C-alpha cells in the first residue's frame, strides 16, 4: 500500500537495559527528535525525559502479568501517528530484535507503506554480564550463547533449547522468572548437570540491580529471592566467574545456599 504522508516514519528503537548512558547515540537522537513516543513499561524516566516537551507519549505496557496494550492497538496507533506525518519512535527495552516483536511490527508498517528504521540496543543478557563482571563466552568454558525465552503456557514450559545439554553453552533466558522450576527440570532432563553454575539477575542496569548465583539445582530457590523486578536467568559455567554475586543475595538465602 502506498505511503500517503511522505514525512511520517516509525523508528523501532532499543533503549538498552535502563540507564540513558547505555543507549546508543543513534537511539538517543531518535528519542530527542521524536514527535510521538510509544514506550514499553521497562523504559525508565531518565530516557523518557530525553523526548521533547511537546512529544506525544503513550505507554504500551508489556510487563508480564500486568495489563499491557494489545498488539493490534499498538499497531493501529503507530500507523495512525505515522499517517499524520509524525516521526514516531517505538521504544523498547534492550534490543528490539530480541523478543521485541520487531519483525512483526516492521512487516506490518512496511505493508502499509510506512518507512521503518530499526535502531539496535544493548540487550539485557549483555548488560547483565557487564554489570556483574562475567563474560557470556569464554575460551574453554563457553563457545556458544543462546538467547532463549521461557514463558509458560498452562503451567508448561514451551521450550526446546537445542544444545541445552552442551556444558559449553551459555543460556541467557528471558521472561523465565516464573518458570525457574520448569527450566531446572527441563535442562536436567536434557542432560545438563545439576551442578551447572547459574545466575539470577534482577533489575539489570538499575541502581537496585542484584545478582544471586548458585547451581542449576538451586535455580528455583534463587529465583524465589526476586523482588518483583524483571529477571534474567543465565545458565552456564561463565556465571561462576561473577565475583561476589552471591554476597548480594539476602542473608537467609546466602546461609541456605551455603548450608
Ligand atoms: C519481552 S523481553 C524483552 C527483552 C529485550 N528486548 C532485551 O533485549 O533485553 C522482557 C524480558 O527481558 C528481561 N529483562 C528486560 N529488562 C530487564 C532488566 N532490566 N533486568 C533483568 N531482566 C530484564 C526479562 O527477562 C523480561 O521478562
């Protein structure tokens, strides 16, 4: 379908994990030049404040277990705003191409003739590794990284992680906080050792970020220490290189894990 307002466009932008200084310069410029901003719930105030005062701001939600705007509604909003000739910025946490529906949104917009640009961002797994000082790959320990999601459907894990049993694979699991028990069972059944080091990292990029480390066997206990913020689970030998992460767990959990 032809695009009827030449000036309108949509930028699908990765905001990174939280702090404004972890955005790319291109992402920052996009927000500073936005005329309409559609943003996910995980995007913080520091970044939203970069938008011009007269910019239209619409929160689209998208936190697990909380009300979020239906994808259809988001699509219609993006189209409507772009057709008004506006520079629309669709701002997502992390990188828009990692569990960010960027493919669907881009295809939809293009099918309506709306010009689309994708601006990458720092994905949570990379930010978590940097913040807690461990690598995602490491010679002799991890030669592959898998970005996986672990959402539950009717209490069951919808996941088939190729290579999950390989001890040299690092698994970065998004949206897995509520599925720790199922992840543990699935990985051990797939052949991953129960003693495999894991990290549960909450609120990556924020001042209240916290990482607890332990074994795959203890994953449900580690995940239960979460305070309700977004959680990244990393499974693999590399997480044992995170200095002092365990010390950041609550005292009772540290004691339970040391017992
Ligand atoms: C829909 S996915 C979006 C991922 C995002 N596009 C990225 O690249 O990081 C949302 C999930 O990412 C993870 N996540 C996002 N931000 C996080 C943060 N600040 N701390 C920990 N996990 C986070 C959580 O697992 C959350 O459930």
